[in-house]
C-alpha cells in the first residue's frame, strides 16, 4: 500500500475465505487495542466498523513514518499480532486475514465520477457521484455495513462502529470527530 500524508484512505480487509475474525466480544476490544497501539500514532481515524468477518477504517494519514516504522509496518504488526492471539484462542493455524490489506485513496480517486453501490437506506442501488463526495459516501458505507449485513436494523445498534461516537452515545473513542464531521451525512 502506498500511503501519502494528508490524504484520506479507506483501509479494509476480511477473514481468509471470508471466515470470522472476531469470535467473541473480547476479540473486538483486543483488536481495537491493537489499532490504538500501532496504527493510531500514524493516522486520525475518521470512521470505522468491525464486522464479524471484516473491518473498515477511514483514515487521514498524519505520518507515513514514525521512529523508523512505516504505516504499512504498523498495520502489518497490528494484524499479525491479533491473528497470532486468535489462532491460539481458536486452536487454529494459518492465515486469519486475506492476503493484502487494501487501502483506497479517497482524496485522489482516478476517475472524476465514481460508480458505487449504496446499501445504507434499504435495497442496494447503483449511483454515480463526483469524487469530492467520495469521503462522505465512504463514511456512509462504513457506518451502514452492519445494517447491510442484517446484523442490526439501524447503525446505532451496532457497538463496534464509530457511528455512536458521532452521536455521543458512549462507546469507543477512536475518531477525530472534529475532522470526521466534515464527511457526515447523517444528523445528530
């Protein structure tokens, strides 16, 4: 992944063979601790969602490198450390995550018009929007993931998402809400 400072990225990966990466509540909390320790020093998190078999983060890169550790290294360390713990817990071997965590640059998409699917407010539909809307649509997509998957009826009911951070309903405090509010498409 090629990260650039002061750019927004959608960072995501899922379980190998689309299998679970979180097996209990404690796993979600442990993963968040890894994110805080290794990745948060490099970035501001603007949105996030942990799903049973994948994760999404919308980040703004602050520092590609800190004390000789690049953001790519930090992501790798966090995911490998988490995977080792889950493999021990679940008595499993092999890759927990699919090879190649992905990061899409949201502030420099290649096409001026982007085609996307939106699942946030009901059945999927395809629409086109200008690249300047990409960060807002990404945040909407991330927060809508639990609804899309049928885990909850509305985003505020999913504990492992930044949606409730923005609503002030407690929970985790990973996001730089001041920066993230620029891309919010829901009202408080």
